[in-house]
């Protein structure tokens, strides 16, 4: 039965599950948990309804999932059923819980761990190539009695997606290449990298994009084997090597690469669009800067080209072939990414068309990328080992992710 459900969901069939096929009811009631997509990619919303309750009954709906360390996370909301005995999570505002507005995915992004600080952790499973999907257990209690339960599957990487680690010794770059299933239409390739944390990040979003047809190279440019230990004197030629490798690996189909850069990586992403317009189409920057900054955590120069410092204030964007989409939070606690994004959106590219900005007034530095998982408003920085206030709120960041991710996918050609 589970294989049948997975196949139907992969084909895009919306299933309505009742307790008879999902183990949904307990305690002798008629309560059912009804879900339109029991198996879905992790960045897709699902609609959850509870039916068969007593009219106007109190119902507590709980979602639980387990992270890579085995820590249990939980989101919870208390509702009052309507006159037909129904709770619709997309429609209904909870009376109390881990979120406080009507939000069909509120249980998912508001999950918090049992033991860690509530706003200093983000939900992550093992890497997508190690764990292609994870389960979310949904339970319902009414008047203190368990009445229904069921499990949803959230998929990072659909069947057929291939991945290959890249090393400086063999490939001249360090990262992970995700190749889409052969049965999907070819979509434009994407080069993705993070910010001042270094290492190989952004694997989850890469796996999700590859699941929709994009070849994606997640690049490490410092703090990995064969690369500098810190963000200092990073040559743009290294990124150009990655762009050319991705172009070759993508094979036939739309060839010019789009680039996604986050935080300090937004500087490199904009510089690539300016210096390599023959290789780069669109540029997406999260929590961006408008200028280049010094090396991190210390050092005089962050970026070089032909061995010489690259320092721009602001970074020019008039040679970008496609669109620069800047996404920022107006309450960013690390730097003023909101004004930077607005300035980016006011610039024009090579075609004469304006670039674009999405600024979410109450969101913080952690507003990217894919939606519907729990994030944090402050985190311990892996380089400095200091806690950083990222600004914003969990709810505002969740709304920003849910709104911006489909727009990013549209720009990339998903």
C-alpha cells in the first residue's frame, strides 16, 4: 500500500486518505485526518483537515519529526472544531500552540526541539543523499483523548536524482553535484553557495531543485579540503571553473547557469554576473550586500580576479544578462540587507530591464531558501563560535520563505 501511495503522489494525484487506509482513528471515534498529498517534496504545502469530531469540540493537532541527531521536534496547535466537527488547518486560526495565525503549514515550520533552545536551532535531517525523505507524524487529541493519527512523508530528493562529490584534486572544485532524473525535462543548471559559514551548504535546496529537473552544483569556496581556511582572497576564477564544469555536466538543454548566493555569498554571486556574463544568466541573492566587504573573520581582501583585489561599492549589475532577484528581511539583525535588496531592484541589467527585489519587513537574515521547515532567529556561527542575532521572527521568516521560493523557482525555470 505504501508503494502505491508513493507512486500516486509522484504522479501528482491528490489523494484523500481516511482512517481505513492510514490507521487514522483511535478511541472509538469517527475522527479522520484527511491529507491531499501524503507523500510530497519537502518544499510543497499540504492541506490537512480533521473530520468526524464532535461539533465545537476542542482538538489538539500535533506534528512530530526527528532530526539528524535523533532529536524529536514538535509543532502543536489547539483548535475549536466547527459546527460540522471539522478542523481545517489552512482555514482555521489556532487558539494556542506553537504558531498563532491560520496557516496550513504552521505545524511544520513552528516545530521546536524538545531540549535545545527554542529559537537557536533549525530542523535538519541527514544530507539528502543519505536520507532522501523524512516522516512527519500527525496526531489529534480531542477532550484529552487520542482520536486520530497518520504519517506524512516529506521528500528531499526524488528517486532518480544522482549525486557526485567533487574534489579539488580531481575536479578543480570542491562540492556536490546533483543531477536530475533522466525522465524529467531538462531545466537550466544552477550554481549554489552559502556565506561566511563556509563549507558545503545548501544541499537540501539543491536536492529539491534537482528533483524538478535542474542540475545543481553546491560549491564550497573556503573551509574545505583544497581551499582556503577562511573567506580571504577567494579568486573569482574558482567560481568560473565551477560554472564551466556545471555547463559541461548539464549536457544538452538550457545551458547558461543561474547562480544562487546567500549572505556573504551574495557578493560573489553578483560579481559573477558582472564579470562572467557569458557564463551566467540569472542571479538570486538572499540577505544580500550591495558592496564587497573585507575578508572574514579578518583579512584585507575577500575577492580577487587575476590575482588583484576586487572591491566594488556598489557592485555593478549592468552587465548581468538576465535578472538579479534580491530577497531580504527588513528586520535583518546582521546587516542592512533590506535597503541593499531595494537598491539592487532599482538597477538595470544588460537588457535594460530592471532587476527585482523582495523585501519582507518583519523577516530576518534567515529568510531563505526553501519553506516549511523550522529555522532559527539566532545561531552559533561556526567560524567565530559566537551567537549571532539574525533578527526577524520565526513566523515572518516562514512567510517570507513560502512566498519567495516559488518566485525563485519561476525565475530559474522550474
